[in-house]
């Protein structure tokens, strides 16, 4: 069999011929399909065969499956489906638990808020009562101080009259206080005045002790009031932070 030599002039004629069919080079380079295709879904089972055999390519023989291999494949398929269903159920239970916890947190936050408001109201009422009591105590202290000053003046006048009566018993020297108080020089009256002086001194000591006690109570009430105010301010400052923290957690 012989071939006639062709010249280079024939090559352009072949390439320029428009009637020749086009050759798809892509189809010639495509890879062949594998021998087996998996038709098993991990969530749903098909009634068809798990494995289908494709036509052999390039002269290779199909692998022969055994009953043991088919059983292992079936077990793998069943286990995958069970794990997927269990995971789905676990996720649903977890979401339900989280929602239940959020509901409990919201209810707890509402109860704590109401308790704080009630406590704040009670503290304000106690503060007002203590302020009123403090005002009454201060008025009582001022009144006792005024009475003490008057009795001190009276005691001073009586003591001066007693000293003068002892030094000079022959003459009488009337003493005046605010142009209305006079001290007699009769010994009987002086004894009465001395007794009255002792009574006034005892009463004065009792009043001073009572005034000191009231002053101590006033200081105690002031400290309690200041502590209540500090507690109220502290709780009012912490309350928005707690609410914001609960909202962020929710």
C-alpha cells in the first residue's frame, strides 16, 4: 500500500474547507465515569439497590460483592441514619431547655426588680419617719437647753444671796434679777432657798443627763439616716447594672 506524497499546498486547503465537520476536543478529554455509584441517603432509605453497577471502562472487570460486605454497608447506613435522627432530637431538646431557662431568668429578674422597688419604698418611708423624729428630738433638746440656762441663772443668784447673807448678817442686801427677783435675808427663808437650791441642782443634773442622752440618740438617728441613704443610693446605682446584665444574658 503506497501513499502519494502531498505537497505543502494541500494543508491550507484542508484547514480552509468550511464543509468539514467540527471535532469536539473537550469530549475526547473527558474522564470516564467510575465503575460504582453510591445511591444511599444518610437520612432516608431508598427502596432501590444500594449499589448500582456501571458499565466497565477501559476493559476493567467489576468487583464482586460478598454478603458480608453488603451487611457492613447496610449497618453503616443504618448507624448514619440513627446518629442523624439522634442529633436532631438532641438539638431540639437543647433549644427547649434554653428557652425554659430564659423564661425562668426573666421571671426571676422581674421578681427581683419588684422586691427592690418595695424595699426602696420602705427605706424611703423609714427615712421620712426618722427625719420627723429627729426634728422633734432637736426641738426637745433646744427646749431643755433653754430651761437649763434659766435654772443656771436662778442658781447663780441664789448662791450669791447665800454667800452675802453669811458674810453680813446685820444688813440686808436685796438682789435683783431682771428687776423682778428679790432674795430675802430671813434664816428660815434661806434654809428653804438652800433646799430649793439642792433640788434645783439635782434637777439640773438630771436635765443635763437627759440632754446628753437625747444628744446621743440624735447622733445615733443621724448615723442611721445616713446609712439608709447610702444603702438606697448604692441599690439605685446597682439596679440598672443588674437589669442590663440580665438583658445581655437574655
